[in-house]
């Protein structure tokens, strides 16, 4: 594709878009699909045809809008009218009233402005508003312009500098400065170089990366291609969790579309730069998302992490310099190049710029996918965006950071969300899971649940994680059945310290967080289990009806 | 090509080849660091975490067998914290499977047992797991008891890197990991095995052994003869 | 097929032809093992020892290496699954919303353990960690159909309808 062709296509698409008075976006992502989204989509298409408004109203199959709790969700533009729990019957009515008679159907709307008010969508800028399977849709909203700019008007070093100045930190968990990482890879000797986009997202209850891939795959591809240009890589892999069939399918088609338009492949935009992307499927191993394990997995081996150094930047895939970035990190890149690092760093906090996507789940009224500026407080997320806990229940704790994130109590809700504050409080940013618990959840049981997850997912290489976590699980399991005594709590803390400090990789190093934070903030619940043989939430002691009786 | 670097280990100045790991350098200089999965002559695993050390300036601990030396590095091999961690590592390994020394073929010749004594592990703070793997006696000369295995992968590395066969690997993962021959076949039916005996010679515990031969005899001699002298160190995952 | 590869216990059929074609397409590269296992499982439904032996021979990989990889990843099944498959999501969101109760109810009523298959081979029960529909938690998939915000009773009813039995008596 020549630079002019991109501009012409964008203009043509934009005009086409504007020729419609209405656009109906039907969410067909994994969240809405199981609940009949495709039937709703065809119902809309039929209704539009039957009502003879085909010329005025465009029906688009889009990715996730972010309000997964009202699946299937439908967004009507202009005006961003969001309809909830749409059925084929409701679709007919919406077309008749909203499109034909220009009267939005109030009773079917999701009347929840608070959910969107505090959100800021950069990564999810196009989610729910474009058809992920039409590359033209992406181009119409400015897609691939950043790539054009990078390739034709910036040096690789210039791109790295811009990303570095933006302050962007890796969204995959560790929060490493992206510009700095790129610089390491760019300076490393060895050829070819590789780029890996990490879409393993094995954390249970986290679906932000999946949603991004399903809703806006080209943002990932464009970001990745820019990264490749910056570090001098010629080949890229997107490593996707195999449990995400729709994301896999969407990415596959998006890569094909980009290739057929010449946005991937040889001599992109008639420059000397060539880049190709292949998809690699995971196979059900959380630890494969760890950066050295992902290398082993792409090389067809057991996904066991290895000690670093050497870092992947020096010695990655097949011993060559390799850049590994999370897909959310990469999706930020096109926007940074187009709007500038200064604009980006004005969002969020001084040390933590930009936004973060979170999957908000658990005992909260409005679960779903959200994107918020860094520095927002947990209270705003849980109570304003999330609408608080269900009626009649009391908030107990919020877990941030996936299975190895810590639990924070009510008194820490005013904590701003950024890497430093969360880590200090014993939670982590992780890949962006926020789980809300109310008074029906038992903290001991919950710590046990997450420890069990890590036991199942431990690769088994090192003693603290393989053997230590299992013993930790057994002790916690004992507590939930009335075993153990109060001295055990010190032993648990000591064991947790060993696992945290002596484990080889991030899995073991963070796995004790749920236990440590519940011990710190909810110690009374442990005491009550051990001493009084009572579970305050009424979850444990099911079999014996309370071992203390 | 290889540069020399200078560092201190427990205050003692030593010179080392760049790229070598701390444990190897310490041993060359007669400084003792307890270790278990490490085996000179094959790649390092960094799994058992018994060989942890501290490096001045960092709050973390490092497995010395996989941490390369660096110019000016100050290594500390002994501290209250390190002893505490090493003790946990040994205790957890002892509790992971039924290690009852009195009835084990390796009694008296077991590296795990030795370390337990040395580090003062006299009781276990966590419950023992009574795994119930079948004892494999199908090979005419060797025996394999998974109930004693500590998953150090020395056997796997030596079979792959020294014998060049790769008859052994791990199956499953995490706490369910198990050392297997071929497709989890009985040893006597594992076609890849050349019956060289290297694996049983390097097994630190009583999991792989030569039938009917006292362990003291097999281990010491053979270990020296074919492993110690092999290849220079290479550190991979 | 390259020289020196003996026939294993696999039947020569369309599936084998497709598998071998895929391996050839990957140029017999050892690092394509994971992708080959994906394809093999898709074709055969599960990976038995004959199949793994065959793959190890074609890719010239040690059998223990192939077995190690196939058993490391949860997705690969080494045993034949039941005629009907129920998968309950035990991810965080679903667990918090009561997935455990659903699993135990199925275990109890159909005499099957998680990860296992009923003695008559009719039903397999698997648990998974997050299918990505957390906002609709708890989620259960019965033969490919997702039931969101499900109660144990709804799920049991659905399974009974699919499997066509009331209850499997404990023996
Ligand atoms: C056990 C474990 C699992 C991980 N899983 C993921 C994952 O699913 N996705 C991801 O992007 N990063 C994951 N990471 C973090 C990666 O190792 C790595 O830091 C990240 O992909 C780097 O990208 P970033 O700099 O853009 O954040 C995981 C880390 C650990 C220790
Ligand atoms: S910490 Fe756990 S997952 Fe990581 S290398 Fe050790 S055993 Fe494997
Ligand atoms: S006897 Fe030799 S070939 Fe056989 S498994 Fe042991 S090390 Fe490998
Ligand atoms: S069998 Fe012996 S050498 Fe092999 S992993 Fe187990 S303990 Fe280590
Ligand atoms: S000897 Fe270093 S980790 Fe085992
Ligand atoms: S936790 Fe069940 S769908 Fe995410």
C-alpha cells in the first residue's frame, strides 16, 4: 500500500460512514455471544431491511462495549444510546421506534451514566464502535496513520524517544518502562530480532486483553508493527490463550487483512521496512504468560520459566534479541505517536501516565470492562463506576491484580491506582483484575481459592512454589475445616516470606499475596476460624456443621 | 575471549571468568555454599533454591548456581535469613514425598539427608505427603522409586547433555511433576535408554539406583569419572 | 513420510493424512511441536500414546520430551473424553458467584469427579479457569452452549436433557 492509498481509503470510508444517519453497533464479543448476540445482529439487519431504512442505518457487528452484564448490548449512534439485554423482538422495536420514528426506546436503555462518567478510553478507543473484521473501519477512524507517520517521518530512535517521553509503563504486570525496554532491544546485537505480543491473559476473572483483541485487533497489530520498526525486528508472534477462540479468529482475520493490504509484509508503505506476524496458541498454562516461559512455549517446549539474566532483550526466541510486550501496552502506541507524548503524559499521575483497563467483577452491581486514568481511587472504581455491592450487602474487600493480587479493606479504598501505591499496600497491578467481595465472602476461603489456583498453575521447577505453595494450601484448607492453632499463623507468614523471596519467577514471588494481605487486614477472620471454629461469612465448616460444636 | 572479573565472596577477594556462576566460583575458591540440584558439568536448573546467597546492595536473594558473577559484586553466603530459607527448602523437599531415611536405599549416602543434618532440620513444620507411586524394578540393572524423587532434574540433564539420549523428562507440572522414561513407560521397556547408568549415578537421593549395589560405591567414583570432568559450564533454563 | 520412520499403531486414514500434511507444512520443525499437538487433538479428539509416538518419530523428538509437553498443558487430553462434555468455569468471578456449588451438584448427581468421565463414558466434567464471560458469572458450558448466571438446578436440568438420564447412582 502506498501512503496515498491509505489516505484515500480513509476518506472514502469516512464519507461512507457519514452517509448513514444511524449506526447500530451490536456487540458480538465473547461476553455477549453466548447470550444470542448473533441472532440479535441478524434481527437488526432484517428489521432495517423490512423497514426500508437500509440507506440511512448501518448495522455493524462490533466488539465489546464494556457493559458485559447487560449482554447482549447494543449501541446506537449518534448519541451513544446503549440498549440492554436486547432480544430479536426488542431489536425490531428499536428499529421501528428509534430509527424510523426517531424516538429512542427509553425503557430498554441502560440508564447508567455513572458507569461511563469516570472512564477514559484510549486503549478501548474503538471498542464497540468499529467492526473488528473490517480493516476499512479501523482505517476510517485514523488507523495505521501512526504506522505511516513512524515509517515515513520518524527514525526508529525517534519513535523510541517519543514512547519513552510518554512515560508509558508495561501493562502486563511488572510496569517496566516501555521506552527503556525498547531501547534495550534496539541496542542488543543479534539478528533477526523478534517481537512478541503477550495475550496469554491466564488470570481467571480478567478479560481486558481478550476484549481488546476481539474489538480492535488492528490496534494491536499496528502497535506491534511500530514496535518492530523501533527495535529493528522483522518477525512477530502474537501468543494467544487457546481458551479465546473468538479472539484467535478475529486476530487471524485481521492479520490476513493487513497482509493483503500491504500493511504487513514486505516493504510496508514502500519503505525498506518489512515485518510479518504469526499467531501462536497457548494450551492452558497460566505460567506461559511469564516472559521466559512464553519463549519456551513458542519454541514448542514445556512453559517453564528460566532464571534471568539473560533477559529476553538480549537472548530471547532462539537466542535472539526479543521484545515482549503486553497487547494493551502495544495498543497505546499508535495514539501516543499521533497525539504526542506530552498529551499522553498529561493523563494519569506524574509517575504513572495514561490509562489502565480493568475487568471489574465479583459482588458489584455493574461488572464489566472499564478503562480509567491512572491515579483514580479504588473507591471511585468500586462505588461510582461499579455501583457498589448488591443491595443489602456490605462491602468487605477488593482484590486488585489477578490471582496473586492482594486484598484491600475498606480503609484503603482511597488508594490511588498506580503501580507504586498498589505494590506498597500488598496488592499488584497485575494484568488488571478487580474483584469485589462483600460480607458473604470468607477471606480465609478466598485466600485458599487463590492459593489453589497458583498450586495448579505452578510449573514445578522451584521448591518454594511447587512444594511450598501446596503446603500453604493444605494449611489454609485445614483452617477452613477447623484445624490448626493460633501459632500456625506465624508459621504461615514465615513460609509465605520464603515463597515470596526465594521463588524463581513472578508466579511464586506473588502467589503469597492473597494470604499475606488477608492475614494483615482480616486477621480476625483467621482467629475466628482457628479459635472459635466459626466462619463469619458462613462459608466454611459445611461438612461438619462447625467443628467447634 | 573470556574476560576476568573480580568480586568478593564473604569478604574474600576472588578472580573469576566472566559468565561463570557464583556457586562454581565459590567452589573453586574453597568457599562452601550448600546446593542440591546443581551438578557441575551440565547446565544449571536453579530449582531447589538451597544455594541462595545475598548480594550487597540488593534486598533480594539469588540462587548462586544461576547467577553470573560480575565485577565488584559482593556476595554474602551466610546470614540468618539465608539459613532460614535453606531450611525451608530442605524441609519442604522432605515433606513433599515420603522421605523416611531409615528404610531408604540411600540412607547414609543421600545429599538431601546430609543437608538436613547440616542445616539443623530435625523436625518438619509441615505435614508429610504420602505419595504412592509404584516402584519401578523392570530394568535389569536399575531401579526407580518416584516416591524419593526431589525433581532436581539432574538425571534428565545428564541423560540429555552428557549421554546425548534424552530418555528422561518430566511429565505433568507443579506438584504433580514426575520423572518419566519415554512415554511414561516402565524403565525396562523404555527403548531410548542405553542403560549407561549415568542417571542413577547423579541422583542425589534414593530415587534412581543400581540394584544390589551399595550406593556409596556407585556414587562417588562414577560421578567423578564421567561428570565432573565434562564440558565447561553452560547455564540455561 | 521421511525415511527411517516406521509405522506405529496408527490406522492410515484421512486424519493421519491430514496430520502428516500439517507436519510437513511445518517442515518437520521440532519447535512446531505445540502446534502439531493442537492439530492432532483437533483431528483425533485426544492424544493417545500411539499418536504421540508417531509425532515424536516424525519430528525426531525424544518420546519423553513429547510426553512432557503434552502433559504440561491442560488443554491436551490424553484420555478419550465422554460423549457429552460439561465445563464449569471456576475462574475468580464464577467462584465468587458460586461455581463450586454447581460443580459439586454435578459430581453428586452424575457420579463423576471433576476432570473425569462417568463409568459409562457418557459425560465428562471439566473445570476451567475463566472463559472470559465473567460479567455473566457463574458460567457453565454444556456441549458448547454457555449458560450464564446459572443456578445448580438449571445446570442439572440442562445436563439431564442432554445426557438423557435422571441420575447416576453412586456405586
Ligand atoms: C506467572 C506470570 C504470568 C504472566 N502472564 C502474563 C499475561 O498473561 N500477559 C502479559 O501480558 N503478561 C504476563 N506476565 C508478565 C510478563 O512476564 C511480562 O512482564 C509482560 O508481558 C511484559 O510486557 P509489558 O512490559 O508490556 O507489561 C506474566 C508474568 C508472570 C510471572
Ligand atoms: S516460581 Fe513457580 S512457576 Fe515460577 S519457576 Fe518456580 S515453580 Fe515454576
Ligand atoms: S541409564 Fe543412561 S540412557 Fe538410560 S535413562 Fe539413565 S542416563 Fe539415560
Ligand atoms: S530421579 Fe533423582 S536425579 Fe532425577 S529428578 Fe528425581 S531426585 Fe533428581
Ligand atoms: S543448587 Fe542452585 S537452585 Fe539448586
Ligand atoms: S471467571 Fe468465569 S468467566 Fe471469567
